[in-house]
């Protein structure tokens, strides 16, 4: 036989649909739960279960469910009135039984406030009605209203002139993101997954580590400083008067790179080399890439070439690999897409990938590498 705990679980499962009906303006209609669970074959347990079901009903407690019976003749218990349906006739009965009176009042008040300011959030409320109950809308509406007025703040989160505590957005970034993606949809940077750049906010940017290889240039522009580490946005604004950019994966190779006129060398740091992808002043420069001789090295090369088609690799050829390979294995890769590689590079990539081989660039002797740096 269905039990009061069964009824409560089934009633709670209908709560989201009930909240959605409020938003849609659908009048309450009785909530019906089937009561056709088989009664216990043991007569004593059957009587106990039926008594418990009745004791938790509106008949006994003054609120909650009403039991609708059907008269049946059973082999074990004779003629019995068995629960056919469990019915919540009114909203009050339903909400008090599942202890959702306060939550529902909050939902009605908050959803009305939200829709008054942001009617475009109606579909979001219908999809996530419980999130309306779970969140602090005094603060959320302040955040949403600010971004509606100022969709491109260009400030750090802590600088935003919003009357909420300074960590509110950081602690509630998931729901804030969902709301702002709707409210200021035309202003978000959809390609950015990180919260701050997604919503035109400043953030603790990654740095670009690089060296000026031209001594006269470092003297003229940086008072002799040649080894620099600056935020990516500042790097993109440099527009240095150079001809050549070298990108290398190994930091020591970057630090020991020889001086070359009109040139800089950047520490790529693996796949984080993507951080220089929007450097517009690179577009008319010669760019050379030196990565590890493994599958990942060629994937990184391909990523850079996606943005700068003029990139050329060096010291990533079969002759270099055969001369210094020491039997090391690489990290397996499942990449299947076509890479932006020359036929010779792709042949090397396939060889390294299929055999899972690796030659780290620091294992190539400095003298050998120095002689083969394109200038």
C-alpha cells in the first residue's frame, strides 16, 4: 500500500511543475497521485499501513491529502475500501503537506520582481524555478541592473559600483552568468569561457615572458631591460619595431637565445602560447616556432599557425630527431582533426604520434641549435 512517505516524495516531485504553472498563470487544479500500490498480504501489517495512511491525511490532520477509495473484494482481506487516489484539493493542502509555503511565497514575490525589471528572464524562470527560491534577489537584481546599464564595465569585479558585498559575484558567478548571458546577450564575448573576459571585465591576466634580442632596441625602448614579463593586454599594445618573432617552449632556451637584430623571443609555455593569438602587430612579422619533437609540439605549432599563417618551424625535422633521440616516450594524444602543418611537418607529426615518441628541445645541444636558428 502507498505510504505517507511515498506520497510526500511524489508530491515533492510535482513541485517544479506547480511553480511553472504559477509563472504561466494557470489556475491551481487538484494534484492527484495514484494510490494503487498493492496492500500487504499480512492482515496485521495491512491494517497498520491503512491506519498510518489515514492518520496522515487531511481527515485527521486538518490539511494535506484526501483519500479516495475504491471498494474491492480481495482473497486475503475480503471486501475492503482501498486507496485508489491521493488528492490534494487545494494549494494550501498541497504546500503545507510538503512544507513549501514559505518557499512558494518567496518564489511568487521574487519572480514578480524579476519579471518587472527583466521580462526577458521569463523562460529562465520557467526552466529553473528552484533557482528563484535558492538565490538572493536583492543582490542579484542590483548586479543585473548595473550590467544592463553598463554592459562593458572594463573594471575588476571588486571595483564595480554595486551595493553588494565585494565577493558576491565571485561566490555566485554561475547564476550571474546565466542571467547576464540573457540580459546583455549582445555584449558578451561568447568565445571567452572565463567569467571576466566573457563580460568585459578586467582580470588577473596571464603574463607574456619574452626577451628583446636587439641590444640597441632594449636600450632605446626599455632603458636596457631585455628580459620582460608583462600582462598579455600590455604585450598586445606594444607594437615593437621588429622584423622577427621566435617562440620557444623551453624557458632556458628562451633565456639563452642568441642576440639577433630586430628580433624578440617569447617563452611559449606549451598550449598557453594561445595567449598571444590576438597580437595584431605580429601579422606582418616573420614568426618562427621551436617546440618539442613530439605530437603535442606539432599540435601547438598548428594552433599558432591558425592565427598567423606565416609561422615556420625550426629544429623540428627528422634529421634533428634522429641525431639526438634518446628513446623517450611522449604523452598520447587522440587528436583526429587535420592540423595546419606542411607535408613534411605532418609526416613527422604522424610518425611521432603513432609511435608515441618524444625529443625534448633541451636535449638538442646548444651549438647545434645555435647554428640552425633562422635569421
